[in-house]
C-alpha cells in the first residue's frame, strides 16, 4: 500500500514539476509605458516585448499570440477610451529570447481634461496552457497651446459653409488610415451651405498635408489636384470635392501625417471659410500613418510608365528611362533591372548600386528597333532583381529575390512602332514592241526592285485612258523579297499618235509608288500612206487635220486666182 502511494506521489510531483518548467510569460522593456501629450495630439512610444520560457527545448515552445486588449485610461472619473489606443508590429508568435520591437499609440481628444491617466495593455497567448503579458501605461495629458493657433483659413472659420463628412478610401494594399507605397487613395470631402436663403458662389476646397513637425509636404504626395472648384452651393445643399492620389510615392518618409482641409469662397475667404469638422479625427485635421514594406521590395511605379514611346522601324538607340524604387526597409547594395520583349528582340540589363530604403534611382536603356518590325503596340516587360548575394551583378542568379517571383507584379512600358512603310522600290521600263503604233499592241517591260523588307506588291496603271486601251498587266500581284527584282509586262493599244505618257503604280500595304513612263506613238502605216499618195476625197476628209489643210489650200488658191484676174483687167484698160 505504501509502495503504491509513493508511486502515485512521485508521478504527481513529476507532473507538477513539468508544468512549472514550461510556465512562461512576456516581459517588456521598459516595464511601464510613460509619456506626456497635449490635448488634441497623439503620443507614440516604442517598446520591446520578449518571451521568457523557462523550460528546455525552447525552439519547440514559441509564445503563440491569441489577442491583445487595452483598458480605458482613467484619471479619476475622466477616461481616454481603449478605442483611442493601438499597437503596431505585433507578431503572430514570440520566439524564445528574441526581442520584438512594438509601437504604442494613443490619440487624445482635445476635450480631454488635463491629468495623469493610467491603464494596461494585455497581450494574450499560450504555451502549454494559457498565458499573457500585462504592460502598465501611464500618460500625462497637458493643456493645449493657449495662444491662438494658425489655421488653414486665413482669418479663421467664418460664414455658413460646413464640412459635414470626410471619407478616405484606400484602393491599394494599405488601410484607409494606414497608407503604403503605391497605394491609390481617394478622399471625398462633403461641404454644406447651411444658410437658408443665400447661395455661396465660387466655392473652393483645398487639401494640405504636413508631417509631425508641421512642415508642409503636400507636394510629396503627388495629389492630382490640390484645389477643387465646387462652383456655387445653393442654400441647404451639399457638394463633394474628390482628391485623388493615383500612386503614393515610395520615397516618402515613414511616420504620421496630418491632412488639413478648407472650404471657402474665392470671392471673400475672410467671411466664408471653414477648416475644421467633427468628422476629422482631431477636429482640425485627419491623422494618417505612412508605412513601408518590412520585407525587401524593389519596384517601378505604374505612373512612371504611363507615357507611350513612339518609334519607327529600324530606329537605333531609342532611350527608355524610368525611376526604380526601394520600398523595403533595407538598403539594396545592388539592383538588376531587365527590359524584355520577345517580338522586338529586346533583352537588356542595367544595374544600380546602393539604393537606399525609400529612395529611387533612374535607370536608362537604349534599344534598337528591327528593320522588319510590324507596326503596332508592344508591351516591354520590366523585372527587378534585388537582395544581392554574390557573383556577376549582371547575372540574375546573383540575386536572391525578384519582382516576378517574390512580388508577383508586372511592370509594363508601352512602345508603339509606326512609320514602317515599304522603302520606295526602283522601277525601270523598256519597250518590247519594235515600235509604238496607233492600233497595234504596245508591250512594255517594267522591272521592280524591292529596296525594303519582304512585301507583296500589286500593280496598276494611271493616266492612260485618253490615248490607249489597257489590254493586260501580268502579273497583277507578286511577292518580292528584299533586294530582289521582279518583271511586270504591260500591254496597251494606242488610239492616238504623238508623245504619250502613263503612270505605272506599284502598291504595298498602304504605300503607293508611281513611276511616269513616256512613249512616242507613231501613226499607223495606212495613215502614213494617205499623206504620201493621196486618197479619195471622202477618205481624206475623214481626218480632221487633213480637212483643215485642204480648206486652207483652197482658200489660198482662190486668192491667187482673184489676184491674177485683177491683174489682167488692169492691163486691158491701159
């Protein structure tokens, strides 16, 4: 009996000891969060959390985070709500003996009474059983500046305009109040005219962004229009101004930024202007965070690739330039950039050195367009390679990461090829027939040499209808390779004599090439005989030219006869 009791006691002791061995909790540096903040401002405190596992095989027992919570910060009966507090950087688990940097932020409404406020942050998790870490918080709230602050409105808020709503929509990867590089941001500001019987004309809405030190950095954010014209707002009506940021630049410094808005009348800002709203997080402004990727990432912004490049066939050294951004937290010693298009045979590499976090550098490519390129639009793909390890900086395998596999993003530059018309061919002509005679077939041999790329030509004639009939063109269509010469036979039947001309037309695609050709057409043998031996009057008169000649001869003959008769009459009178 004693032996059995001893055995049971031993097993129980071992079990209890095992629980003690694996017990753990989170510790914090510092052990209490303290700070001072003015009414209406925010306070940020950085701290470190670390798990303290006491057992063996530490790598097998991480602290798994199950959640976190804040208590209200209290000072007597006054409170700062838990919803005004947040923590960032919290991981899904804490590995043993490894420091994790976290950030605590509290936003104090400007109506909060001054005093010392205290509360707790609790991070819940588990090892073998439930566990948690509790971090005390002590905040001192001081009075905001007594001196009148400088407002966005030049003369303070006056008039009947009111900002009734603010909506920030982040269409990118970040959150509405936490922006990341390349995010697409849309901001809508509703402005109401509260007057009952009076319109406000020429209403403008402006945005201004400052950093935590109050420095105006609006231009850094690439806002499409910093001022929106709402025109006239009728009494009791509301109009909306929309501000757009297509892509947030990657070289903005991490931190908190204040968004200020004002609505005013251009006619009289001193009497009609508003720059605050109950819809703002801090009455006078909206507070947002700008954060960058914690992992490595080197990208190209779409907005920097929007401009289309127009080139022509055979163009050499076409410049293609764009900035490359490091949106990760680490400096990149080397970055390789690849510009690629299979159809145009483009596969070029350039590399950059020492690309710091949040910064950009320009990369320049010079490419050649093939002579035989087809007209149209081409998409040039851009790939970035970073996290350099070792080896040739122009070798993709020298880099641990790239945009194609690790970011799963496509960067595209559009290039349009135009002006790829056929180069003018060389066209020659020679007479095959012994002579060019009215009424007889006239054969002309035409040679066409293709001086450009391979093309299909079609052939035709112009300006021949008034003096000849077209019998045939052989062939009418033919494929002629670059540098080769083809023969085209043209047969005409002239119906008028004299020096005559026509145009030989060689067409390829939308291009048309005309070659004038002249030929001396002789009269037929019958016409020549008529002039030499004469013919019956009726046949001779068939020719207009002959008729005119005969009439002239008869007139001259009559004049001569009359002159002779007159001369004889004069002699008889003597």
